């Protein structure tokens, strides 16, 4: 269990994160484990305990292990209305459909809140030879029991309304893609950091494939005039965020 208001975040490669909240709840974001070339072997089978699952969109590099996780853990799952409808047909029992701008308080916790926000990307689910519309992609603003706020942008390009999201929710940590090609690269990510006015940034969606050329070092080079801490844990490493209310 998290102690003293700490949040523990383990990066599992690409855009998959496991989070333990200050109250000991567990959250998995965008589960791609089994076929993820960067996920350490000890995490490929998933987790024995999982309270919540957040899904930003339907692409396989974010959605690949969703059905396996649901079958094993039946976590409370937050995703777009269309994704929840698809998953309910596959056996999901604890789904919370959301859409952009809406906030939900997670069942089992009176104080963990998740807000769905815009992402500039696409979303679909590959089911056999069928490509299924998966609604709009989204990011999530997560407010934890101790008041700490994380803004996970999901896969996205930079867009001006990131400033509105920042002003509304005052995130302490920004998680955003930097790999380029399918999402923003370091140059655009640096502009997103400016819009959000982020003091701490946790890059994602990089280093998985050769075409994802963005790196934390290239991002830091774009931020030479900003006092922004770029966190770059190794895959499988856990970082600790301490926040006093």
C-alpha cells in the first residue's frame, strides 16, 4: 500500500503504466503487455490485483491485452462509450462509459476522480478481420486521494486547448507522447509542456519501434529555457511521487 501520500508509477513500455494510489488502489492505463517488445517478462502476465483500468483509445498498442486483463481481474473499466459497449459484449461487467468533458468518481473510492479530455488522434479496434469504430480518442485527468493530479494526454498531436485543460485541472504531472510519426515529437511536446505549464513530465510512446525517433534527451534539448523536470525511468522502473495536502 502506498504510504505517506505517495503515488507509485511503473512504466511498462510504450504507453502502459501501472499506478498505485495513496490509498492502495491499483490502476492500469492502456494495457499492452504480451506483445509489447519493451515490457519486462515479469509483467507480461499482468497483475494478481487490479482495481481500475483506463483505456484512452482502441489501437492495438494500447488495447492489446484489454480482454485478457478484464477476464483475469474484472477491474472497473473507464473508456469511451463505444469501447465500453464493445467490451460488455466480450464479458466486461464493471464498465463506466465516459465522454469528453465528463468527470467520474471511481467506485470503491470517494476521492479518485477521472475526467475525460480531448485528444487529437484516431481510434479503432481490430477484431479478427473487422475494424470496429471505437469512438473518439481521449486523454485522462486523474485526481488522486491526496489531491495530486496527473494529465495523461493519450496519443495526440499538440492542440491549443491543452491550455484550457491545464487551467481547469492544474495537473502536477504531465504524461505525453514524444515518439513522433504517430503522435507529437519532441518539438511539439515541448510546446505542449508550455501550454500546460508542466513542472514534471513523464514521456511515453517512444523507443518501441525504430520509426518512433523521439527521445527524452531530444525533449530536454527543446526545453533548455524552461524549468521542467523530464522523468525518464527505465522500463519496469517505479517512480515515487510525494505530495503533501
